[in-house]
């Protein structure tokens, strides 16, 4: 979330600040003193839009991470799955842009700490693992990302329905199905070939 919105700023203790306390000079003073602030969303619509920005950021980050996975993997099947999912991810970015358009918003990303953490773990694995541990670990890292995405798209799809965003509901459902299929493909590959003692 960029900037400071007076309507949604709250103190760490959860109390809504009186209006006069959130004027810019006050905020500057609080920041200088190192006070902790948090931003909240008050409506499902705000939460929906924020989470949409999160997954938009995440999908773009995934397009940069997948080529690294494909390059590092030793298994030709795992390389292929990573490469195929890169194409699907690019398609999902277009679908998300259509979701933004359908609700009258510009596509924007909001830094997603969850995906940053998952990608960081995969990067660490590439430095630390070798042999059978590398492919099994990389595949598991890809599944952690898929599970994260399944959770997010499952929520987004239902919120879209509740908010009456029919086109968004359908598009998010399509992405959710793609993520579930990618996860199943990874499970099959892990069980049949990649997981070895
Ligand atoms: Fe995705």
C-alpha cells in the first residue's frame, strides 16, 4: 500500500485515530519517533482489491523465478513443468489484467511478502542443495507456491462472487483451476520420478 490514507490508518493497538491526529505533520512526527503503524481495510471490496494487487505482484515475481527453477533443475521433467507453467503464468497475468478492467481498476501490484519469502526459500535451496535433494526440494518449493496461489485465488473467487463481480469471478475461477492442475502435475511428478532416497 503506498502513501498514507487517513481513512484507514489505525494505531497498533487497534484504536481508530481521531481525525486531527492523522494530519501529515503528526504522521511525520510519529514516523520519526519510530512508532509502528498499520493500515487496515474496512470493507470486503477494499480487501478484494488489495489481494488482487498482491497476486498480480506475485504472478509477476513468479515469471522471474520459474526460469531459474527450470535452469537449476536436473530432472528434464521438472524443467519441462517449470517451463510450461511459465507460459501459464504469463496467461494468468493477462487474465488478472482483465479482472482489474472488469472492476474498473488499473492493474497494479502491491508487494507481496508471502511470495517474496517463498521465492527466497527456493533461491536458498539452489545454493544449498544438490543431488536428489535439489530436484525434490525445488519441486516442493514450486508446490508451496501453488498452494499459496490456490489459497489466494480460492478466496478471491468467492469474494468476487459475493461482491457481484461476475466476470472477475469466472476469470479467477479459471486461474484457480490452472493452479490446481499445476499442483496435481507436480504431485504426480514428485511421486513417480523426482522423490528419491
Ligand atoms: Fe499463477
